[in-house]
């Protein structure tokens, strides 16, 4: 890419990052082009689809998640590695409101610009799950697709204003359900309280 083309690309991406951060994954492409001071056709030349734009915005985070999984495979216990990656996934997916739906759709659509990155990231998490399962630390009736779905659901919860304050607690609840020896441990800060405690607490309000 020529220097001037790279400059234009980087400018568009910077504007898109600001707009998508503010408006979410369904942000108006026309708004992005207008704020970048270019025509819509110029935007489409760089990013022919919304998925292509999201892939460019998310690529760094996805690559970091994949690399992080590789590091976790050789450091720490299998259960801690899996929980750490789960938290990292939720944080990455929560970068842009509404992006989870696009990620889930991309997994099933090989033509999506997001497909390859999502599949690679899912495979990285799957390796951590398999490692924990092999050590008897994770239940064996779930696979990488289940893990990806659970992680996506947790990221979606973070997009809901009324549930966002409980997102970290719910990560702990899900981690406790996946791991075989953490049902009563404090994985997510308040997870040790258990769902029964939450039911009593809300009943008293």
C-alpha cells in the first residue's frame, strides 16, 4: 500500500474506531465517511462490508487473544489459564457494543471478513478447554463451540446497562459451571455466594 493510501486508511480506521465506540457495531457507515471527510465510495473501497470494517477494528484484539491463549497454555494451571482467557475474551468483545452478534454470525459464515479471525480465536480457547479437560479440571460435556457461545453470552450481558454491574460476577458463575472444582470457589469475586444467595438477596429488596 502506498504511503498516501496507508495514511487515508489509517485516518478512516481511527474515525471508525471513535464512531463505533460511541454508536456500537451498527454505527452508520455514512456517518463514518462524513466525519472522516471522504465520500461513502472511498470508505467502501477500503472496507467493502461492515464486517470488513469490524474485522479491521477487532483484528489487534483478536490476535492478542490468540497469542494470549498460546502463552497461557505453557504457564499457570489449566483452570486458571481457561478462566483468564475467558475474561480476556469478554473484555475484547465488549470493546464495541453489539459486536457479539456479528462475531456469532461470522462463525457460521465462511464468506464473512470476520470468519477467519473468529475461528482462529475460538480454536485458541478450545485448546485451553481441552487442556483443562485432560487434567480433569473441566467438565467434558462441552466443546469449543460451547465455550465460544458462553463467552459471547457473557460479553452480551456487558452490553446491557441493567446487567453490566453484574457481568464480572456472572463470569465467575459460568467459570464455576465449566470447571469441576470451583463450584464453591470465588472465581468471579462474588461467585462463592452462589445463585441461591442472589435469589434471597433480591427477594429481600
